[in-house]
């Protein structure tokens, strides 16, 4: 694969320019570009520039509002509803983060319910932003059906990601961020492209038979939830939090509202913040850190998030697929 070496700043500039030229204002373009460039810097390439053609397609089709202005509604002292104004989620998240931080510090617990926005990114930025304020964060969202519930052969859930961060003052937080599907959709696409076999239990063919062939999964088949019925239950919880509780589309509803332009689907995001200082009290950091130190010192264990944190320490240029860079440059006109 031929690649082009770009700095994080150049990636941000490319993403921002593409979004500006295709219909975003400065605030919306810069927020989405920050999400994209930080994903590239963190080695999360499936949520970096790779997603930009989808963002652009949604602007060009008129599905997404590039001039979105998020608006908040304070439901209670600990519950904030945020209308994303049909924009990309990064601006709504950046707008809502200080609001949920203040509410969680005051009340110990707070929720941010984002409606009416288009999420196409990893979820660690939102939970890491909370951990940076010494808050515990949990976030989840849905998009369109790709995953069959345990026992079924038809897609009903999306790959329903969930992320959790626990602060460790003076250190990187404990963070996991994962799809609740046996494999994320992007990984199945890459396996199909590169002719890699999928692990057993990843998907079913269009006829409902188990397959390890990624092309069969993509050709009318379905992905399975991770962990059988347990993953299916967690995926259900995510639908209920991000759609039922937030008051936005479930995956099976979002697909009907979508114009299939290749970009993100409209939907909601559920974000929960908790203050260990308020809830646990002084000494919480040392107590939790001792537990995490025991865990990470066990032979064979590595904490989730460490791969991304290590990638961020590099100041080397980032090698981006050259064909993708050409495609993006053609979108600047
Ligand atoms: P992975 O399976 O790659 O990783 C899931 C989590 O497990 C990460 O926190 C990762 O940490 C950790 N991990 C991986 N390997 C190990 C290991 N050996 N030991 C300990 N921890 C490990 O992620 P997914 O493919 O499930 O998801 C990828 C991304 O896709 C997520 O960021 C998710 O938010 C996003 N996504 C977004 C969607 C959307 O609609 N917006 C839909 C679906 C997914 P580390 O990063 O350090 O490797």
C-alpha cells in the first residue's frame, strides 16, 4: 500500500478544508477535524481520514447541517438535553462537555442527552474529556442495523459502541472503547478487501449460516454480537440508553430515516459523568489506582487504551493511504 506521510496538523488542515469547502462553517469543520486528526494520531485509522468521504457525502446530499448550532435545555440540575441541530456530533459533544462537567461536579452524577446529530467517530474523545476533569465517563451511541441479536439471523442492532473512562490523576485514565459486535464493521470491510478470514462466530451469510468469509457477511449477511447472549443484552442496553432514554432513533428506525449517502445516520448519544470526589470522597484516586496497578502488573495483562496512549507519544509523521489522500484532495474543489 502506498502512503503519504502527514503531520497531525496537516491531517487536521486537510479535514478542515474538505469540510469547509463542502458546506461546513468554521466551528463545525474545526470540531470534526479535531476528532479526525486525533483519531489518526492515536492510531485509530478507521475513525480518522477514512471517514471523511462519508462526512463530505452527507454535506453534499444535504443530510447534515454544516452550520449546526447546538442548543441545550437544562432538564434538571443533573440532566442536560442537547439538540445537535442536525450537525456532526463533535461540535455538540464539545459544546456539551463543560455543561456536564459542571453538573457532575455539583450533583455527583449528571447526564448529557444528545439528540438530532450524526455520530461517525470513536467514543473515547468524549469519555477522555470527562476523565481530564477527574470525572468517570460513560458514553454510547447507535447507528443503523448490521448486527443480529443472539438467536436471530437478521440485523437489528448497529455495532453499538460503548466507552468508559476512569480518571487516574497525573496519569492516563483507564479507558475502553469498543463496538459490541464480534467485529467492528470497518474491520470486516478491511478483511474483505485483504482476503482475510474472520474468526469463527463473527458473522452469518445472507441465508443465516455461520461464515468466516467477510465478503459473505457484507453481501447481505449479518455480524454477530460479541459474547453471544451477553453481548446481545449489552447491545440492547445501548439501544435503550442512546435512543429510548435520549429520545432519538433506535437503529431500526434510523435506517428508515437515512438517505444512504454513505455518511453517518442520525441518532442520539447518551453520556454519563460521575464525580468520584463527590461520590467516593477523598482518597478515591489512591484506592482505585492501587487496584489498577495490581491489574496492570499481572503477567499478560495490558490495560485498554494503552495502545492509543503510546501512539500519541510519537511525533513521527502519520502514514496515510495515498489513494485516500488523492480522493480527499479531489474533494477540495
Ligand atoms: P477494538 O476491539 O480494537 O478495541 C476495543 C477496546 O479493547 C479498546 O479500548 C482497546 O484498547 C482494547 N483492547 C484491544 N486489545 C486489547 C488487549 N489485548 N488487551 C487489553 N485491551 C485491549 O475496538 P472495536 O473494533 O470494537 O471498536 C473500534 C472503534 O470503533 C471504537 O473507538 C468505537 O467507538 C468505534 N465505533 C464507533 C461507532 C459509531 O457509530 N460511532 C460504531 C462502532 C464502533 P486500545 O485502543 O488501547 O487497543
